[in-house]
């Protein structure tokens, strides 16, 4: 895919990262366009995209998460049954607040991860194919991870995952700090995105020295429809 004709700004880090992946695709949406990656189940809508064309694309890709900036496109995607949420984007304004602590190490490519949920295991597999993954270990098992799922020329996206049984131990802070320091050494700066209702992620961003600078709408796949009620054999209840 050719380089995108949009600025290399924090809100576009996923779009530029998708465009750099040879397995990705692009669709024209009137004056705007979308780029997507089927391996990541992610689509980013850019520019002044046509609402009808965006709606058709969302219906054609029901398992993909969509990122949009425009309020009208967010409203359009709500019409497909998706639970659209606002994501707050942050950049690192105070690198001196990054923790300089031990406890994280690079996850070697030969480390097996059978204890992870399938979705997280797939995400980490894709991340290891693109670059470094940092991990923190408890009792000899990696339980907290930080990696950059997408990179542009100037920016990298931050993703932190800690297994449920190992939260509230400060491991997310440790792995995020290590990963951010490692990626910044390559000349890029971090973008931290968090749903506005994800208070834990927002608190961690502030603790690490991040400041809110922008926002996007995130439209994950619609939940599966409930099966219809089974008919009963007896008569329906009624008056009398």
C-alpha cells in the first residue's frame, strides 16, 4: 500500500501502521477512505468519508473494530448495533515520570504462552512478529505484557495487558515503562489511547506522564444477537 496522504499525527498512528503492512487493504469512501487489516480485525476511517459508504463497509466487516474521528460517522456506526465509545488519546509530555524500575524483560520468541486467553495469545503472536514485547513474570510465568501494535514514522501505539489474577501489583506500570523507553530509543514517541470509561488505564497514563491531546470514536463489533424465545407447548397466559 502506498503512504497515506494524511498527517503523521497521534490520531493516525493506527492508519499509518496498517498502511505499512503488506496484508492490509484500502477502500475509497467518497472524499475519504478506510484502511483495514483483517489479521487485526481493525478498520480506520480517514478524511471526510461518506456516511453511507462507511455504513456499508461496517456491515461487510461485522467482526472488525472501526475507528472514526467524526461524530456523524460514530452515530452512523451506532445504527449497526455497535457500542460506540469515546477513546481519549494521550502523548507523553513528561518523560521524566517514566518509572526506572527493574522487573520487565523482553519476551523471547520461543517462550510458549498456553496459559493465555486465545484472543490475547493471538494479539501477542502478531505483536512479536512486528517487534518487541516486554513482559513481567510471577512465579516463573509471564503475566503482564506491553507492546506496540502499530507504528508510524513518528509515533507508536501503546498496548498493556495484565492477566486478571495478577492485577493491582504494579506490573502494568513496570512493563509499560520498559516498553516505552525501548521504543523511544528508536526515535518514536508513544500514543496512549484509553476508552473514557476505562478509569484504570486513564490513571496509569497520568502516572506515567501522559497528557490528553485528542479523541477518537471506537466501534467494536456488535454483540451477537440473542436466540429467539422457544415456543411453549401450553396455552398462552391471558385474562380470565
